[in-house]
C-alpha cells in the first residue's frame, strides 16, 4: 500500500525542520508527513514530476512552507500552487523567521492560508505548529489537553 501524505513540510534548515516535525507529531501521531528541503522539490512532489512521477496521484492535505528556500523560494511555490486549479485549495502555512527577507504580508498576497513567525522558544514553536496542523486538518482539541505531559 502506498503512503498518502497528510502534511508536506518544506524547510531547508535541519534543526527548524526537526522542530516543525515535532509540532506535527504533537498534533497527530497518525499524520503521514514528508519533509523536503527546497521549493523545486516541493513542486516536483506535488505535480508528480522528476523523481516523484511514480508517487500516488493524491495531494498533501496541507503544506508547512518556509519562505526563505534555495532554488525556488516560498513565494514562487505559492504562486505556482495558487495559479493551478488542482492545487489552489491546498492550505499553505508559511513559516518564517523574524527578520526574513520576505515580509509576511507578501506571503498573504501570494495566497498563504496562514503565516507563523517562528518564535525563539522551541516549545512555543512546537505548540504553535501543532495548533495550526489541528486547525487546518480539521482536528479537535488543544495541545494542552491531549493527555501528554
């Protein structure tokens, strides 16, 4: 059986990606997650091109997309996704660091569903990502009441 991806995480920074993945897993133990390192890979995955041409013909349920990426930046990815009828309704949550070269309001203008400026506190960031994943995947509950300590 082929895996259908619920959440596609696109971030070139290994430490930030690990923390983002922790937030996704905090929201859902069962969500299928794939992490890619740049915008070009993300578009190849979504549109089943290159090394992803044989993947299942399904779309991720949401994207967590860093703005500052190599090859194609987050705005370029947003533009392509929102100009194609089959992908314009995928929720895209933009992740950025304070002081990013790309302003958050520009991300919204390019079709971002939500934006999260990564807080310096790792625990806070995990909690914020978990809340966004729950919201956009239609999950209920909050991270403080899910039975985990």
